């Protein structure tokens, strides 16, 4: 039995049966059976169904937000925003369905055409930190392209994903097109990775598990998209608006209690302004309200579990420059914490902590800032703070990361591609780029001689 807890209270909020290999097989069989009819639905009609799904999500937005807050522990204001993004994702791909074109290519003796064909059954494996959001990032393009789906949410946070599956049926998505299976990754996830009838795996999770997905998919030459870990740099130059950069930096690390692969958990600051920036950063970090996730004024909730809290605590040692407040009593709380000054070689600067701990690292000049920012096995996200436009573009081109922001700490937009370099994975979610990962290109030559 899978016991689901509220991380803010430690109370059990659901008990779910754990799916088995046989359950995974039944879900794959249902998706395979539904594929021919779903593939045959016209793009315009698929678009209408996705638009209806977006509307149904909007109608149930508060319900989904409460599920997410109680299951994940994130502030209700964040969950409401994420429920809105889920609807936006389905609206976006509803509009993209009939705008994903092939090509005609003039060649000697005839005309050559390309078609974008769906892959078939795709397995989608999502993480516990943003369950409904990341489920929608994968569902939207997969459905738009005409694939059928087996979706495996994380065991810790399955509730909003299960509800999304129900809402898909309510919106008119045919039975068998979206199948949600809750079970252990080593059982259900592994079965999807190795199943010969699953054409692709879209995975979001740790780099270590992502490597295992690649190995498992090799047996059937399965297509894979991986969105993995990160240790992103937030680079602050001396000519930046320091007040704005410092006010923004805590939310780039401590949002979702730091349980975010995009977290800018390495804050690189030019040495000449390091002390001033630290003063501003400590003040801004101290202002973060940690507490009851269902209170609309709360800005940071608990960590996901007691075990994860122990893992995060192991990174906090004598470099502590500031430690904020967190509630006593039930719940897996951990205070916002700043480590400074830190060397980029320190464990806290190299490993993905996945908690509310930031390492603040000084640098001397632009060359060193680029070297330090790139000195990591990861390459997912990052920010550059400077008033010098030429420098901003120069550094952005030099950084080895898939998603960068200048004078901002945001990473995700529905309309733009999201994904990483190096051990942060490959393939792209969101935007029109995501459609490429859920289709095959078929080439057809038509002789006219």
C-alpha cells in the first residue's frame, strides 16, 4: 500500500494500492489499443478536445491547487499559479495541433514530402516536486501529436496527476488514451522503460535515475527525453542593480523549498560588491515567510519527507552566513540557509542539494565568472545580472546551460523551450520544440516523370 502524507502536518491523506508489472502491462495494452482511433482523430478535433481539457482544468483549478499544496507542501499561491499554467499548456498545444507541418522538397524527377507521424504509446515518468505541472508539459505535446500515454507519477505525490487523468476523461479524451499508473519506479517505471510496445520515455528526475532510463531503453532502441538535475549559477556583476538582484535571489533558490532542478543555488558575486550584496541578500532571505502552505501569505513550505530533510541538513556546516526561521512541531521543515563565502569546489557548491540552501561564491572578473559557472557537470538553467548589454549577451553565449535569464531569475514559459546541457539531460519540453520529441519524420518521394 502506498501511503501519501501531507509534508506540512505528517498526516496521512491517502492510501493507494501499489501498481504491479501486470498493471503496467494492462495500461500499455489499453494505450496500444486506443492508438489507431486517436491517431485517426483529425488535428482540428484533437485541438478541440485539448481546449476542452484546458477549460475543465480551469474549472477545477482551486481543487487541483489544494491537492498539490496538501500533497507536496508548496504554498497555495504557488499551487494556484501552477494550476493556471497547466490550463495554459493545454490551451497552447490545442492551438499547435494543426500547425505542426511537414515539408515539400523539390528534387530531380519528382517531389519529396515529409510527414510528422506520432510515435505510438509513450511512457511519461514525472517527479514529486512539480507533479501536475510537469505532467501537463509532457501530456500536452504527446496528445497533440496523436500519441497515447501511460503516465507514472511519483509515489510521494500522485494525487493531482490522478485527478488530471479523471479530468481528461471528463473533457472527452477517449478512454485508453491517457492511463495513469501509480507504483514504484523500480517496478512500474522500469517496466515502461523496457516494454517493447512503448515507443518513447519522457522522464523528469535525478541524473542518476536518468542514466538508468537510458540504459534500460537501449534494449528496444526507445526514444528518450530526459530533464534531469541542475546546479544553476546566478551570476551577479558589480554593475548590476544590486538591490533588485538581491531581492530576487532568495526566491530563485527557496521557491518550492529549494526542491527545484532550476534553483539558482550557486550565487556568484563579483568580489568588489560581495559584502554589500551579502547585506542585501541576508535581509531579503530573512523576510521570507515560512509556514502553513494553505496560508496565502506563506512563501515557503516544508520539504517533502523526513529522509529528504536529513539529506539537506548534511550539507550545512561551518560556512553558514545566515539561517532563517522555520516552524516547530509536525512537518518536515528546514529554514532558508545561506552558505558564504564558499569555494566552487566545496560539496555544497557541486552537488544538487534540492533544498533551501544557497552557496554564495565570489569571483574576480568576467572570465572567472564564466569559468566558475561552467565548472559543474550540470547545465540546466541560470541567470546573469548586469546593466552592460554587451556583457550580458557575451556571458549568455559562453555559459553551458539550456535556459538562461538576464536580469531575471525565471526559467519556464509555456511558449519557449525548456531543457538542459550536459548531465542535465537532453530534448526539450514546452514551446513548439516539444512537438519534435513526440513525432517521427517520415519521408515520401513522389515520382512525376
